[in-house]
């Protein structure tokens, strides 16, 4: 969401985690809320006088299937408004009530669901974020960097160890090591097969 900066108190932290009741609700749909406000670190990310609130919660794609377009849009609004109310209660008084007063603090609101992630990011079942610990095998079932096609590698958050910037950086490093190792192996294989060829000639092939 884009909001007027008057609703975000000075010295607000960038990252927040909201769990109103007990940890039994931690992994339940909509049980917890994650919030990041990147503009407290870099105000140039939003127009002057505004903040970006990046808010997300847990939800499965099954909860969004089989709805008509109208029902889907209505459900998105309903869920988003409930989350905004919870943020208003816990962190930002006036965030939503100001909408009622026709003086909205919210100048931009975009709501995404697992279906949105599936459609626009090609994520399997619209997944995003950490993998629930109840299904750890998913992690090991993920592809590593090599493919069935020689010389074709894959990298990024569809590969081990999964989603998130840190995991993706790790996947990139692993892939670079894999490519380097494969090149070195090929290099030595050719060296032993072509003992007459000079090292300089061989290096030019790689
Ligand atoms: C809303 C949201 C919030 C997130 N927040 C966080 C967070 O706070 N912390 C965190 O660690 N992770 C976060 N993530 C997850 C993290 O952003 C991703 O896991 C990570 O960016 C994936 O990196 P990637 O390189 O695999 O894919 P991407 O970053 O999606 O990069 C793929 C690139 O390929 C390009 N591309 C696609 N198809 C083609 C094509 N045919 N030809 C050429 N280019 C193409 C795309 O345009 C894109 O630039 C978030 C994800 C989302 C969706």
C-alpha cells in the first residue's frame, strides 16, 4: 500500500511481525501479519510525504480457487480490509478509520493472492516465502542446478534452497560453482584425450 506519512509515527522500524494471540495461530491462514516499510530506510522509493507498506500473511491457493471473478474480488477486499484493521489496532491508529472519514491515509492499495503469484511469477501453487516446516521434504525434492540437458543450468527460487533473496543468492553461488566444476572436468578430459594439443589451444576452446 501507499500511505500518507502522517499515519506512520517518526522512528517507526522497517520490519514488523504481528501475532495478536498465541503461537497456535502462527501458521494458520491469516494467523500472523508481516509488514515491511522500505521507505523508512530509503524515502526516495515513494513520492514525498508517503510511505510504502508491504504487508503479507499466510494463505493457501485452495482458499482462492473456484470463486467467480466477483466473489474473488470481494474476498480480496474483505481479507485486505481485515488485515488493515488489525494493523490499525496494533500499529497505526487512523489507518483505516480515516477512509471512513473520507480522508484516506491510503493512497494506493494493491491486493495479491497466491493466484496472483502463480499468474505473474509462475510460482508453483502461488507459493511465496518460507516453506512450512510440516513439509520439509519439499525442500530436498527441489531441483538443484543441473538439468537433463547437458550445458543447461537452472538457478533461482524454483531451485534448492527455495524462495527469498538469501536463498536465491545461495542458489546462484552454487550454480556458479557447478558450472566452473563442469568446465574444469571437461578441460581435464580433453587434456587427457588430446595429449598432443597445447594447453593454450585447449584454453581457447573454453
Ligand atoms: C511480493 C513479494 C515480496 C517478497 N519479499 C521478500 C522479502 O522481503 N525477503 C526475501 O528474502 N524475499 C522476498 N520475496 C521473495 C524473493 O523476492 C524471490 O524469492 C526472489 O526475488 C526470486 O529471485 P529469482 O532470481 O529466482 O526470480 P526473480 O527475482 O523473479 O527474477 C526473475 C527475472 O527473470 C525475468 N524473466 C522472466 N521471464 C523471462 C523471460 N522469458 N525472458 C527474460 N527474462 C525473464 C523477470 O522479469 C525477472 O526479472 C518476495 C517475493 C514477492 C513476490
